[in-house]
C-alpha cells in the first residue's frame, strides 16, 4: 500500500482570501420584484398589446418610451396594485422587473416613465375613442385562439359609477357652479318626476335638458365628441354627494369576459345608457360575436327605446319589469296559483348554497311597448327576511305620519271629515284605522267681554277626527309577499321557455356584477383621481377595463387547463373553488417571486413555486419564457430597492 503524501496546511492569509472571495461571489448585488406581474406581462406579450396599440393611436417618437410601452407599463403597475397617481409612476417602476418583463431597452431609465409620457398615451386613447379601441382589442384577442372559449348567445349589460375625490379638470369648480345656476331646478324636477313616476316621454326631455346646460359652457368639439362630465347623480356606491362618471360594460354569459366599455356623464339616466349600449355593442362586435341574440339587464332596460333598438337589429331582450308599471302591478295582486320552478334536488344541483325553490307562473299574450312578450312571475321566499325589515321600516314611518296627520287635520263640516277619513283609509298600505269619531271644537261667536252671568255665545270653529291607527298584520304580510315578487319578460316569443330557463338566464347577470367587483378591487387603488384632464381619466379607466379583461381571460385559460388535469392546486390554496379559481387566489402562488443578481454576475429567480411554474407552462411560451434568467441579465444595473 503506497505511502500517502503528508498533509500541508495552506498559509493563513491565502485561506482567508479564498474564503472571502468565495462568499463575495455568493452575495446578492440587487433584486427586482416580479410577483404576479409576470402573468400580465405574459398576456401582453401573447396578444401583441404594444404593437396593437401603437398601430392605432400612434407610436409617438418624441419620447424614448413609445405609447404602447407606456400603456403596457402602466397596465402592469395597475395590476400590481402600486398605482397612486401619474406623478408617482417613476417610483413604482424602480425596484421592479417591469422593463425586463416588457422587453424594453435596458438603457431606458426610470425617469423616462414620467407623467408626460403617460398623460400623452392616455389622451391618445381618448382621441382615438376608448370604446372603439376596447372593442377592437377584444376582437383581436378573440381571433388569436389562445384558449377554448365557449361564447354564449347572450350578453348582460349594466353600469357602475366611479367617484371623483379630487378635481378632474382645471375648471371643474367653475363648471359645477354654472351647472347649479343653469336650469338646475327644472332639471332636478324632471329627474325626480322620472324617478317617482315612470314616464317614457321624459327620457328625451331629460337628455335634451342635460345637453343644453352642458354645452352652454363646454362646446362640442372634434366632430361632436367631448370628455365626460363628473357630476352628482345616482351613485351605485351610495355616495350621491360625490361627483362621478358612469361606466357601462357587457359581459358574455358563459365566460364572464367584458366585451364592451363606455363612459357617460355622471348624472345620465341608465334608461338612455342601456338603449345606447344595445346600438353601440351590436355595431361594434357584430362581426366578432355572430351568435349574439339576447341582451339581458335590469329594469332600466325595460324602455321603448331599448325595445326599438333591439327590434331594429333582430335582437331579443330579457329584463325585469319595473314595479310601478301596470303590467307588473296586475300580476302581483293576482290570486292565480304559483308553482315551483323545479324540484328541490334539481335546484340544489344548480346552486352551491341551499335555499328555497322559487315559485313561478308563466304568462302569455302580454304586450309591452307595442311588442309581444312572454312573461314569468316569480316569488322568491328566500328574500323574505331582508324584505321584512324594509317593509317594517316603511310601515312604522306610515304609522307615525298618520298619527301626526290625524292630530293636526281640521275640517269645516262632518262631510269633509268623513271624506278625508275614507281617503286616508284607502291610501294606507301597512296600517288600518278604527274607532272613528269626530269632535267639534267651539269658539266664541262674538268678540268682547262675556255676559254678566258669565256665559257667552259660541259656535263650531272646526271638526277634528279622532281614530286609532295601528299596524295591519295582513297588509304587512301581503306587502312582504309582493316585495319578494318580480316579473321577467322576454321579447323572444318563439322559444318555448320554462320558468327555470328564464330565471337562470336573468340570474347570470352576476357575470357583469363580477366585473364591477374586479374593477373596484382594492389592489387597483382607483378610488381617487388626481388627474388634471377628464380625457386622461377616460384613458386610465380604459386601461383598468383592459386589466379586468386580461384577468378574466387568464382565469378562463387556467380553468381550462385545470379541467384537462394539467394543473393541481396545493392544499394551502387560499380559495374555495379549485376547479375555477379566481385570479386573486392564483396570485398567491407568485408571491415573493423575484430576480436576484449576484456579485459574480450570475442571475437567478427566487421563490419559484412549483404550482406557479405549472401555471406558466400551461399558459404557454409567452408566459414561461419570462422565467429564463437571461431575460433579466441586461437589467442588472437597473435602479433597485432592497439591495442585500
């Protein structure tokens, strides 16, 4: 056995130098945050967003960052939840891998992403037409066939409001003051009348009145196009004291994708908005969505304007009839029998939460706005608890009002007193009167001192009603029952509808409600606008709707891959639905994803979750190629935060 060489210990200084050199190479020189921004970046790359936008609104060569790149960067900032205002955009880009995700020139500095660049891009969206640009982008993405999408023949339309906390225009205070001086009393009276008593003839009058005082101080420019007005109106956020704009959208019934975007003045009626949406949506997307047949919406869709617009385009409407129309009132008070829409077992299979099966009655031979319709009256007893509370509040208010009125009313004769009592009894909705009596209140017949015997002549001054007012239990129960009723109608009289089919069609209106939840997601921080021009607000809201569309689209893609057993979510998944998860829950797997730059020049990605990797691989190349460290190597000198 050969003799081994004796061990020779290295010199102390050489050993320490080698050790220092080794650890120096392991030190992190910097890091860039990726998180779930990689999802949006992949979507923008897969759909050619930058090129698509530049082709339509112009690339703009005056800045080192073109318009498409600026909007893509702002879109990712919105999606990441770090947006505050355009002034703070530069600070949000520092420390993120945004330029690398968008494949922007590494020589571009953070200060190039400034307010001027973003403002120019946002105003260009307005100039091109935000509604037109959104419809074209939706059609473009649909044509790429990135995933299987089973679009329905029905869209659900609705509106929401976005408040203005700061000033949206430089002369907004002056404009609002002028609005109050110009025809305010007459305009508000018309709005109140239209709210309390439905009158179709008022729609055009209200619209004309609005334009008369609007155009007084803001002339129509650019071929009739003008920025929307922030104005106080009916607020979907229950803040009528705050100026707002109204956003309109339409969601596909099956996929939930928003396929339409539009802005209106904050005080414009939904009756006008909905009829415009039918015209504009069909004209904008008819070639892309050839199966489109039904427009579904709430009672604001039930107007002659909407019915006429749909009829001209060969479309059908499914809507709820306003409770104040005679066609609804007659059905609510009918004694005809109601039956369950389906069995309890079938109802439970359709809904995750257990509830009482609604009752219904199909109604044929109806005519609404000179057009034949099929109706169905529903009684949803699941609403009884909520409606009981509201009805009791109304009943107590009526009780207090009647008692106060009885104590103050005075009449000149018994006939007038009885007539008033009968009229009051007839108008009571929740209370009843009993023990009717009246008393005569006397007064001195003549002025002056009383007679020597202390007496004086008197006469009847007035007659006062006395009656006991109490809550009527039968009336209250009847009111609660009617509050749980609603009437749905459709203009498609050729189809053999069942009560369940029509109800499910209408209840899918939740798809468009989900768009508003996504639009007002706290991650977007859009409760405040600090923009100087309403044109930029319109461009910003266009971007937000694109972000919502992208998230919904990717959610559909991931759902399809889960169905094909390409992705298995782990047990620590924060959501409840592992078959069709929300994007907020998918973001969980990308938390902490970042790029690490080492002293020795190496680049690595940290916190790559196996599920996140599976998701990106399933989505496709535009997504998973963003995991290659080579994509981030040129950005090692990019300004960073949190350097270790």
